[in-house]
């Protein structure tokens, strides 16, 4: 989460404002979390049943998108 860090003062005595920075990070995390949280509902189904290790590896890939729900029985319907 990114935010602007307000720094004022002279170069040899900068005044870094901690509270606006902390609140900016919290706000951005909350806004991003909420907006992302409702974007992918209901979750997509995986093509086939995956074990916990395969799910973890898939979730950690940068371009794989959000985790997919596991089909209850058989392959996912397309």
C-alpha cells in the first residue's frame, strides 16, 4: 500500500509527520482491501480439484489472479 509521506523543514532537520503517514497507509489498505474483496464474488471454480500445496503455489503466482474455489465433485462447469 502506498501513500504520500509529508516531510517538512530543512534538509538537516526534516520533520517527518508520522500520523498522516500511518493513517494514509491504513486508509489505502482498507480501501484497496474492500474494493478487491467484492470484485471477484462469487469466486471462480478451479478446473479440477487441487490439494493444499497446489492451491498455495497457484495463489503465490503473481499473474494467476485470486484463488479459485474447489469443485465439490468432478470438473468445473464451463
